[in-house]
């Protein structure tokens, strides 16, 4: 793994659960993110996958300082940005930008494309002298594959894919080092998704960007990611390189997710069986004891109800260590790792 540009440790976000209107009383907490660790290497793409509600967007929002963590550290080039405020925080925020999921609602319909892409310069006027901004916006339009002459048009005059290009151009305006893309293609037609993913790929090498790429779609994540983290109910349950996760998953949840991906060629599917998980994802207000996946796991035994499995490198993988190692939060990880490929 290249030198880390972002290191996240023990990240927690609990939203208070309140009752009453006049006298709000806290009756519990939603553990949206419940102890997440990962590192993002310079120039690499870390994909985050997991079912709806597992905390992906909450992680994203904390990284770009839209939400304040309940606990934990987010180190950008070694400095914990959760402790920063005011001018120091603003300086860091310039370097970590977000691309949002829905290009239909995330662009202000009353603003021209030029104003939308140039908006970051209003917040960070030091980034570009006023007289330079229009030219920069035109350059950004060109960089994302849109005609610079469209600068005075409005969002409704563009297709979904083009709108997401506008969102990407805005994300690039301050020349950030890190882009957090939260489901950037999920709202787009399948035919357009690949074009936007390819654009992100090209921009990454052109501008030396590091990506955190969040998505539901496992095949898109595989295509774009160097490493992948699989989340379940507020935690990372498995992390590794794209090949490790997709070809040798060692967590039963990852195995189940992958078994649901259609494989066009039955030969390539091999003996991979479709794993149907029982029950629903438990509520983050009431997380099962021990392993939080155990209520849906076909392998779980008494130990799983008591011991919380930590994200660790199985014995047989110990030749790889550090934040880039193939790690799994399952008591049976070593067994999975040595057994036949799933
Ligand atoms: N502001 C909030 N107040 C209370 N609970 C919240 C808030 N935001 C998110 N949650 C809860 O936190 C959990 C994680 O939400 P989050 O949006 O991070 O999930 P996600 O993985 O991004 O899901 P999706 O794939 O649907 O986008 C969910 O149970 C959600 O209901
Ligand atoms: Mg989300």
C-alpha cells in the first residue's frame, strides 16, 4: 500500500434517539458507525460496500466534516482533523471533497452551472483570484468532458450523467487530494454508469487523487477499487485487496454478498453457491451481542454470541501485515481462509 494520506481509527457516530416533543428525552442511541478503522493510501481507491443503513454515508460525512464523530480519530497526513476548528479545519476541508449520490437533488436548480462549479471559490476565496474564476470553471467543464460554452446553462438542461459530471467538476474546483464519492453512479442509468466511472478513473491519474468510493454495486466497486472494505451494521467486517475480497472472501457476510452477484458464465461461477441470509439486518439501536452478524450467519455458535470478533489478519495470512493486510472480523476466519474457495 502506498503511504497513507488518510487514517481512520476507532471512528464512532451515535445519533441520539429522543422521545417527546416539548421535553426531549434521550431514550437510546443509533450506532450508525460503531468503531471503524481503515487507511487510504495516496493515489489509491478504497471501495466501501455494504447494505443500506450500514453506515457508509455516515463515514463519508465525517470524513468531509459534515458530521462530527462521537469518538475516534481521522488523521489527514498524520494530523487528527477531528480536533481542528476554524481556519485550520477550513484549510484541511479544501483537500477532502465529496461527490454526492443524486445529481438531480444535489445541484441547485436556480444556479447556473458556472455558479455551481465556482461556488467553492466563494467559500475559499484564497483558492482563486476573482478575475480567474470563470476561466477556471470553463477549464473544469472541459476536464469533465462538458462543453465550456455550457457555463451559463441551468442543471435541468443536462442529463443525469452530465449533471454528475458537473458535481465532479465542483468537487475538483479546489484541487483536492482526496475525493469521497458516496454512491456517485447509483442514481444513473446503467449505460451511463460506466462512462462516469471511467471519467473518475481518468481524473484520478490526471490529478493524482485518492478516492474513497462508496457503492452498493459490487461489480462497480471491483472495477474501480484497489482495496475494498465491507461494512455491516456500523463496522468493517472484512478488508483486503480487490482480488482478496472477491476471490477469497473470509467473512461469511462478504461470501453472502458476493454469492448474490450474478455471474454471466456458469463455468466461471464454479461451485459458488447462492447464499440466502436469514432474517433482516438488526436495528442499529439494538445490536446483537458478540458478533453482530451472528443472527444471520449459518456458521455461528455459542462463542459468537459472547465474544466480539475483532478485525484481524487470520493466522495463515500473517505474511501480510499493516493496514493493507487481508483482515476479517470472524472467529472462523482462519478456517475460511484455509478451506476451499467459496
Ligand atoms: N441524522 C440521523 N439521525 C438518526 N439516525 C441516522 C441519521 N443519519 C443516519 N442515521 C441512521 O444511521 C444508520 C446508517 O445510516 P447511513 O446513511 O450512514 O447508511 P448507508 O450505509 O449510507 O445507507 P444507504 O446505502 O441506504 O445510503 C441508519 O440506521 C440510519 O437510519
Ligand atoms: Mg448512504
